[in-house]
C-alpha cells in the first residue's frame, strides 16, 4: 500500500529528528530477517538506550539532509534498517555486532559517530570497548590515584625524618647506658 504525502512527510520529520538527536547511527541490511528476530533486536537496542527504524530509502535520504549523518546518503540501497543511539554508542554497537554474529542475515554496512563516517571494522572496534560507565570508573581511579600517591610521597618525608630522629635518640640512649 502506497503512503500518502502527509504520511511520508510525518515519517521524514520523525526520522530527521532522530538523525539530528542521535550521537551515533549504524546502518544495517536486514534482508531475510524475520519479524521475531527484528522484534528481539529492537528490544535489545531499547535496553541499550537505542532504537531501530526501518523505512524506505528515499525517506531516509530526505531525513538525512541537514544532520551530521548526511554522509550516509550514498549507502542507502536495498532493505535497510538504521539504529540510533542517543547516549552510549558502545552499548548499541555491542548489541548490533553480537546480533549480526548470531544472525548472519543482518549485515552491518556503515555508521556515523559524532558526524564522522565509520566503517564495519570501526563499528566492531567500538563494540569491543568497555561501556561508558567502566571507562568513567577507570578515569576516576586515575584522578584519585595521582593525589593519593602525592600525599603518600609527602607524608613519607616527615616519617623518614621521625625514624632518623628516633635512631639518633636510641644511639644516645645506648651511649649513655
């Protein structure tokens, strides 16, 4: 059934808003993916803070104009699905890469990360990174470690002085006895 002009306009506006708001976009070809698998992928992406949209390529191309994902316009051919991440790009990439490994009918094509085109290898590398929370925890531990080491070093100087003074006192006490 053909879409009416108003329906197409609404879809393009919705997709444009998603392309504009998302930090990361990953394009996939899903030829042969059944409804149950597509629903499972959508559910996993929602849990990761992302979403999957399927539409006509012409509508995707129109929606791309004026967004950071405009570099993807040449990639639209065949049955495509686009995943949008509004927060952590790593968790979305992990979900898609793992799903593509299990279901070979889902093929990752390319993506956009902060306005830059990324290829399949870069998407796989992105999926192997630790999550945002783990990276923040590691960064915090580095920030805490530097002052802690500095304080230990500073406290070591008076401590060594006290040990030296104690040794001198012990020597004098031994001489006096």
